């Protein structure tokens, strides 16, 4: 009975976030496919689906969609955990349409702005021209945006430590590494925070203490 009850709760949780788990299923298939490729073919294959300057100049819509269907590094399990903790929580709270809007805004705008900054760096001779073909795929911009928008799901005063941690996690790499991907992640966080109008009317913020107490029982 307890096992059946636990499976039922898991199934209800999954059904409450269909977009998250459909996306995760696609990532599982593409990750398996990547593992079947030779290293040389994999690099060429993924580069054609990358949101680098060259591909954005020629096939912007295609690569913006395709780049969100592959995981950089080929490790699916950590993303399954992150999607369950953050994406599923956001989708169940906001609804699939609003959650997807946050994901698209963070992924597309962060990609375009970070690659625009890289283009300026190339034109000023800060980085070599070969950077136009930099491999840039993955789902991390959308994830950063969703992590940020979840700030509004947490009641005060707990939301402020959460926000501080998010800003530190994404701000420190930008301050120390200063790569275009670090910039993209931080921009995605700002975009997620700017999605505040989407959270209105989606229920009151939750107190973490009450949530833990409810889970216990």
C-alpha cells in the first residue's frame, strides 16, 4: 500500500509538469544518441546545432530550438534531478504555458545577448575570429531563468537568502571567468527575475518551514 501510494504521488507529480518531463525525455534520447557517436562526428554534429555566431547568422530559429535539445557533456542524470527540483516545481506553479514562456525568454534572449557580446569582442580583437564557431549548446540558460523566477515562489524573508545564493552562484563566475557563457547565465537569471508579471495570480508564496512540515506529515 505504501509503495503504491508513493508511486501514485510520483505519477501525479510527473503529470503535473508534462512539459518538463517531455523535455527531459527528449534529452534522454539525444544523450543516448550522442554516446553512440565518434568524438569527431559528435563535435561536428553538435556544432551545427549550436547557437554560435555562425549558425545564428544563417539558421537562427533552427539552432535556437535545436540547441535546447542536447546536453553539453552527455550526463543526463544530473539534469533529471535539476529538472525535477526546479523546472517541474515552476511548471506546476505557473502552468505549462507560463513556465514555457520563462524558458523560451531566458534561452533565446540570453543566447542572443551573450553571442552579441562575443561578436563585439571579436570585432575589437579581444578574442580570435574562430570564436564565431564556438560550441554553445545546452539547456542551462533556460534552467537559470527558471531558478531565478522561483524566487517569487518563496515567502519573505526566506526568498532573500535564496536570491542571494542565486546571484552568487551565477555572479561569481561572471566576475572571475568573464566568458560569454558566464554572461549568458547571469543574463538568464535577470530575465527570470524580470518575469515577475507572469507569477501574479498563481497563488501566494510558500513558507519553506510549512512545506517541510507538510512533507513530514
